[in-house]
């Protein structure tokens, strides 16, 4: 990934947290999608949280990947939430198709 990383951790209640850092561009889309697909289709936690506290910007491919993760999560009985995004990023996420009820702790 270019100048960004993605950390994955779990909480004691079984929630899987994906925490990307930096600006995610088209070069980062494959790594983020791979982490999302593995989490939803293979790990299958009850809850998946995408913590965007350290993300400054997302390109259209990554916005679409996060929106698609919500739908794929529903198909696999995984609740997907997007936490700690900026207000501007939250607007772009909803425009990309992320339901508003999936956005939590918007700055």
C-alpha cells in the first residue's frame, strides 16, 4: 500500500476492527478490499467495525468498497459499521451508498 497501512484487531466481544491509516487511494483499494472480504466471508464476526479515525481521504474505489462491504456483510449476517469518520467523509460515504445508520461517532 502507498503511504498507508491497515491494522486489524479484535475486541473481547468478538468484534473485528479494521483500522486504516493515512490517505487511501486507488493503489490501496486492493489491500482494503482483501481485508474486508476476508473478514466478512472467512472470519465472519458478528460485528465488523471500520475505524476511519486516522483516514484523511478515500478515493472513489475505496468509497465503493466500504459501501459494498455493508451489503455483503448483510448477506453474510455480519453487522458492518463505519466509526470515527470526519463529517465531510461521512457525506461522501452516504453518497457512495453507505446507509446513515452504519455511520457512528462522526466528527
